[in-house]
C-alpha cells in the first residue's frame, strides 16, 4: 500500500508540473469543418510528443470568436491552465464584421499584457483579409499586428495561412477556412517562431525547479548564464 501511494503521488506531481501551451483563436484554430484531431493544434501536440518536449496543448479556440469575446474568456483560461506559452490567433472575424481596428488592437493588447502578467510567453499569429477589402484597409489591418508585436516584444507570425490560402486545394469550399490538408502547413508556419519560446520556458522551469530544490536542501544555487537556442 505504501509503495502504491508513493507511485501515485509521483505520477500526480509529474502531471502537475507538465507545462501547458494555450491556443486561443477562432475557427482557423478550432478545427472548423473537420475532425478536431486533424486541426493544427492537435498536430502541434503530436509534434511535441514526437520531439519529447513535454508540453500539453490546450486548444481554447472557439469558432466565430472576435478579439473582444476571446478577451472575455482569457482570464478564466489563464487561471485554469497556468500556461507557459500562449498562442493568440485572432482578428479575422473582427475584420470581416467591420469592428473598428482601434477596438481590435485594444483587445489584442489586453490579451497579450494579461498573458504576460501571468508569466506566459506570447506568440501572435496574424491573418490577412480577402483582397476585396482593399489594399489600404488590408495594410492598416496588418499593421495592427506589427505594432502590437513591437510594442509588447512578442514574436509574430505575420500570416497564419501563408502558403495555404493561395491554394484552393488546401481550402474549404467557402474559401475562408483551410481544410485538413492545409493544417500541416499552418503548423509549419507557427513552428519556427514557437520553438524559441518553448525552449526558453523549459529553461526557466528548470531554473525554478533547481532553485526550489536547493532551497529545500540548504544549498545555494551558483550563478549561471545561458541562452535558449533556436532549432
């Protein structure tokens, strides 16, 4: 019985320490029109497992979400999952519905700052509007992401659907949503900007664990200087 309790506690502690990645987005990340297992956040989980990086992906994306409605949901998600990394991929519905760009920028900014206050690293993923919205408005829309990324020191994936939206065979019949065949490319668009955040977060977690263990044993940690590498 004693051995069983020790093992059970060890398993629970390991699960509790597993770092989370929170994806908060709209239908482009929610697996709209396909089996959820085919969506890019699930493919991200598969890749993390293959590379034994130890992260758990929490997909809190909701089809139809605007930046305002996602902002309303974010505090509870942060409290519940305590993510190390937050991927914010929103704005498409704001643009399609004509929500003022100032409101979209404000909501996104609040989401980034709120995530950072919870000690999470943030990756922004932007979207592009259809050409019929006109070059001037499309450029102003894209600049929202550029300005926010610069102001908050957050990495930016400029176009979530790069090398996807241009190919009808990778899109659903509505021309707005990627199909299952387009999901691996979306993950490839996200991955290069995400990996440095994952490595930095794992390093920070190791440092916190080392400090906690050293405090418990009465050993003072030595000063070290390291930097997270890139893939």
